[in-house]
C-alpha cells in the first residue's frame, strides 16, 4: 500500500489525543464485558491505535489487533512495546481476516462499520462470525439510531464530525444511519444482540452478540 492510500495515516499521530478522553470509557466497559468471558485470546478488528486491546490486556487477555492502516498499526505497536507480552498487532483487511475458523473466543469491532461502504459491512461481520468460536462473544460498538428528540438533535454534531472526515466517509455514515444504524445492521445479518448499552448521550451503542453454539 502506498502512503497516500493510507486513509488514517495522517490522523494516526493525533488520533488518541483527540479521542481517548471520549472513547476510553467505552473501551473500559467493553473490556469489562469481555473480562467476564472465559476467553484467553481476543481479536479487535479495525483496532486503530490499539487502545481497546490495552483494556483486554489489562484484564489478563491476550489481545490481537488488526487494522488496514500502517499509520495506525505503527501507533499500536508503540503500545505493544510499552505493555509487552499480551498484545500483538498486524496489518490486514477486515474483509479477509487472516485467521482460521473459530480462532478466538471473542472478537470485537469499534466505530468502524459505519464508515464502510454498504457491501463491506456484512462481509466484515461474516468474517468476525467465522473466526469466533461457537458460543463465543462478538462485541460491536457503533452509532445507534436516535430514539428521542434530544438524541436526534445531538446527532447533528456527529453528522458534522462525519462530514469533516470526507465525502465518502460521510456518504457511508449517512447510508448506515438511514438503514437503522447498528440495530438495523445487526438485524439484517441475523445477529441478535443479547445486551445493548446506550452511551455517549445515547448515540453510541455497545452491543453484545453470542455466536450460536
Ligand atoms: C474510526 S477508526 C476506529 C479505530 C478504533 N477501533 C477505535 O475505536 O478507536 C476506523 C479504523 O478502521 C480501519 N480500517 C478501515 N478499513 C479497514 C479494513 N478494510 N480492514 C481493517 N481495518 C480497516 C482504519 O484504518 C481505522 O483505524
């Protein structure tokens, strides 16, 4: 991949400074949910700078993070150097996960599906189902459809941020929301949430799905 093709390469150095204050509480909560599983090895797809993996490692899990962006993977590798042992990061495509079937007891993805083209979202979820063991857990964090007037009003702020991220990014986000956000996507994939927590003023959900045994 050429540097110019790395969509997240330019933002990677400032990504954590800009987002960790808001996203770390969600990461901690997902980390605690995963900590209740018997999982040893956990996969985080589209892992970005690797901070979700950090929360898995803190609860004694071995975390593998995968991302398409070299810039993000390089930042994640710095985390790996600091916290050693329990984390590994690799560059790869979420649509073709380089792992055999049922390799992980848990797989997660955060704030990545909404920005993907419509045809890519089901592919990624299908890959996560494939690499997660029967009876294992899949965690998805992403935008929910607003349920109240206040949430609809606040979602204008999200729209503005998504617009700043670029034309394609915004078009994919708009399509994702039109199709019912996270609930709509999971329902179309036949993935039943057994738990969904509304966070960040009700705009973002932490959804937990059990892979059928
Ligand atoms: C908004 S960031 C979210 C990062 C991280 N999950 C978080 O919550 O901070 C989306 C991430 O998806 C990655 N990504 C985009 N397309 C991908 C693909 N096809 N395979 C793997 N990662 C991808 C980007 O490089 C980026 O790091």
